[in-house]
C-alpha cells in the first residue's frame, strides 16, 4: 500500500511541478487564498500526503505531519522561499521511501 502511495505521489509531483513536453495537462486553478492560486495538483498532492500519514508508523507520522504543515504554509505564500514546496514534496517522497526500508 505504501509503495502505491509513493508511486502516486511521484507521478503527481512530476506532472504537477515538472510538466513533460508533449503532454498537455491543464493546470486548473481551483481557488485563491491570499492571492496565491491553489491548483488541482496541489489539492491532489495534499490528499495523497494525508493518506500516507494515516498509514505510516508513529515516528514517521510526526515527521510527515510537520513537513505537510510546512508545505501548506509554503504553498500559501507564508514562507516566501522560492522552490520550497518542491523541496518539501521531495523530502516527503524520500521519507516515505526510507520508511519502507525501516
């Protein structure tokens, strides 16, 4: 189950943040909060990360929850560091991969 979550999260990350040339997938803006557009990809990534937090063991749940909160704050523009949402999603993917081998 955790491997499926990792695969889904990697696919969403690649398609949402790093578009592939030749594949036209619309980036739909669902709504804006504080003049920051919230897209469909961000909502789907949020749902997959929340799903993964429910499956992980307790120590990894805490780490993933903190990363999720940081990701939400960076997507909303509260932390105005360029590229921080991408870095946090990659950190969550790596943490999920490490939790498989633990």
